[in-house]
């Protein structure tokens, strides 16, 4: 059989180490949660909306140039431009509320 001896000074030192580690863990968890909430709730800049609108306008201009030779493909491009533009608008709508 083995005996285990507990030294009170060593226990106090270990308790302080555990306490410090838990305090650091709590601080790190708090910072992590703050960063996650900040990134999730961050409002996207209006420049993204402008960029999507500009991309859609470029696609529509390309569709305009193709409309005489291939109207079906041009219609598909118009639809794609609308979908692209509306996807950005609908993605930003919940953030604006």
C-alpha cells in the first residue's frame, strides 16, 4: 500500500495556479464571444451594394450587346443580373433592421 502526503503549502500554490488558469480562460472566452458577436452583427458597408449593382449593370450591358444575335442568352444574362442584385439586397435586409 502507498501513502500520499499532502502538503498545505503546495495545495495553496496549486489552487492559485488553477484559479489563474480559470480566470485567463474566462477572459479569453469573453474576448472570443465579443469578437464573434461583433463579426456577426457587423453591418456591411454600402460599397458592397454598389459593387453588386455595378456588376449587374455590366452584365446587363453585355446582354444588351448580345441581344440582336442571341436574345435567349441575353434574357438569361438579364435574369442572372437581377438574381445577383437581389441576392445582395436580400442578404443585407436583415442587417438593416
